[in-house]
């Protein structure tokens, strides 16, 4: 197995950590940090998370954070404290998606060794190694009039940033996340804006889209209806990027009017990165499978993710982190038990967030890494 798993306890917080180490100088770690004690104020929970993160850096030699996401229970009253306390030089995403273990905050952090980090000329955070600059951005938002205009402006601004980095959305963007405030009401505007903007950039069902998660999530300002995180790679070549479809289990998203890829993988000389988009209980006709049955939806969701991973010659063994979204908090205990039984010590977090169709009770996304040998490609 290429992914090693570890569990650490640091005072009042714990960390589940995956490590990809293929003997080269760049090791990759994914960590999910959770608060252990639920009945303490937010300030103490934040302190527990920050202390655990600092102690984790001491355990993992020579690592640097490349991306962080904070999951909060009440962004309006908590986000400012996170911003003040976390001065890490990396892209940071802060979103109200309450952790469902009863705590007020959880942290996902992606770390690497032997990379150089900084802010690019466009304002995107860059992670430099070899021939590549990995460009990360978190918590992008604006105050336009509605979700459609906000999303259109988000993509316009991101496209301008990519152009400043000698990149394009079509050639270099690998992954996006769109967090929609009141998704049942505002998702339609997000979809229209993305579809229209992608078309102007040559992204169609006949070319390709971008791996993405579109999910319910709230920014600290309630007037923000659409918030975006994104990831692109400067220096990547077209032949390194591949798209995942799993037609036996899933249909093309364009069949029902949206524009994202089910998954994307990127090959380097020594490793493969696999990005699985938000995936729910759906069949290859675009129909919701097992309405109102959280157990059957969970198993079908896993089956769909497995089918996508299989196209990239991966299994859940190579998955390094997972984010799980539940519509109904009352389903947490049951879903948590299912995940604990199948994925002991795997880094994951279960949060409350509505999926883009009300009938979907659960959705998940993940990243997988596996070693490969492709000497004709540039090294990571």
C-alpha cells in the first residue's frame, strides 16, 4: 500500500494523517484535525486545533502546508478569530459547514516536503517544485447582486489571475470547489454562470470540463452566495491530464445541464494524483438512487467512487483524504459508524452541507495518490 496511515492525539485534539512516500524528496501528507472535547467554547476549540497543528509540524519533519480548509459551525462569529490566529503562508479556505461530531471546528491540511511556497504575482498561492508551480486559492468571494452574478465574477477574476500566471482555465485548472449559501435556492444561478463562462473558454462536453464540488456552504457574510476555492498547475502538459467517467455507474454531468468532470487524474514521472469530484448516489441515467435511504445511498456513493478510482488504476487503499457531506444531521451517527468500520484511521471529516439535489442525502469527495513509473513525463 502506498498510503501509510497514522493517528495522533495532541492534548484536546486528534489528527488522522496519511503519508505518500515513494522514496523521492517530495512526501505528501493529508491531515484531518478534530477537537476531542465538545463542551468547551470556540476560543478553546480553536486553540486546541492550532496547538495540534503546531505539534503535528514537529512530528512530521520538514513539511510545509500548501492548502488548509477550516470547517466552522458558525462562520459569522468564528471566521475572524481563525483569520487572526492562523498566519500560515498558504491558501486558506474558511467555510461554515459544521463538523457533525458535535464540535465547532475541524481542519483539513495538505502538506508537502521539499517544496517552496509563496504568493504569486496574481495573488494565488504557489507551491514550487521541479518544472511546476501548483497554484492554490481559497475563500474567493464578492458582493454582486445574486448567485449568478457572483459566480460569473468569481470565474472572471480567477481567469485573470491565471492569465497573469501565464495559464488558462482550460489548460491549467485541475479542481474547483463552489460553496453555495442556501443551495436549494441559489444553485441554479451558480450553474448558469459556470456553464456560460466555461463555454466562452472553450470548455464544452466535446472538450472537457473541470473536476469540482458544488455544495452548500456559508461564508461569514450572509450576502456572499457563492464562494470558490481552486487549484491549477502552471507548467502542466495536456498529455498529463486525464478525465474519469465510469459510464457503467455515472452519466456525463452535461446530460442534466451542469458542467464538471466526475474526476480528473494528473500523471507525473513518479506519481499519479487523482481528484474525485463531489459524488452522490446516482446512476448512469442521472437518476437519484435509493431516495430517503441513507444506508443504501452511502453504499451506492462508495460504489460510484470506486468505479471512478478504478479508471485511474486506484482503489480506496490509495485515497489520502475524504470530505463527507450530509444533508440531515440526524444521519450522522449511522453514517459515522459506516465510515469508521470501512475506513479506520483514514483522514476524513463529516460535515453538514446540503447537496445540489434535495433527494441526495450524502455526498463525498476525495483525493488519491499512487506511485507510477512514467519516465517520459516530468517529475513532480
